[in-house]
């Protein structure tokens, strides 16, 4: 079911329905609803799989500091061409800090995928680990899938250039935030 949902959500991110997903899975709509109560629940499972994949990518890397961050950032940027339209369609309306404080599942998974790299950046920039919540917030704002899709698709920037520019902006923002 999730494989069928993945296909439909990627090809029809703005118009996918439980009926179109059930049809792709060769299931009745009633059977589809027994697996997932809504398209939103399917999207949550999809988004969780994307974030777990990103976390595993970072865990496998032997890189550290900014090198690890940029390694993760390049993977994230590349993932947006495939997953971004789905993620954007169902992006939370709640703020990042609110979601973080409430232990929202997707926000917790995002932190699991990024915290090692963010801590490495803080070390490389000689900033205290107490800035981790700020690093999470600024990273979330700069590396928003909508911005990445806009930069790669609309502006036509290559993935590596998107990573370089967003990473440099991220480092500058953290450095500015860390000033007394």
C-alpha cells in the first residue's frame, strides 16, 4: 500500500486521493482505509520513511563538522526533486519550535537526521552546544523543501550550488546569533 501511495503521491502530489492510491495498489477503497485512515496518514508514513532514510545516510557517513553537514545537505537537496512536492503539500502549519516542544514525530525524526551534523557545525564554528535549538530552527528555515525546490527548479541552480549558498547562509546566521 505504501509503495502505491509513494508512486501516486510523487506523480500527483496535489491531487492524490485515497481512491487513486487504492486503485494503484489494486485494493478496494475500504481496504485502503483499513491500512491508513486518510491520505494525511499515508503522507506521514511516507515523510517518516524519507526522514529515516536521511538519518541513516548521516549515520553511515564518517564525515564530521561542516563536511558532514554539507554531505547531509546535498542528500537533502537531491531528495527534494523526488520527495519535495509531497512533503510541501502536507507541510505542518505549526511553527518549528512549537512542533519541537510538543515532540511532534516528524520534528523528532528531523532532529535525529540532522543533530549530529548540526553539532559538528557548532564545534567547527567554535559555538556552544547550547545553540543547538537555534541551529535547528535556522536550519529548518533555510533548508525548507519549498525553498530548495524554488532554487533548483525555478532559479535553475545546480544542487551543489544550492548547498553551498544555503550552507554559507546557515554558517553566517549561526555566527551572528552566537555573538554576545
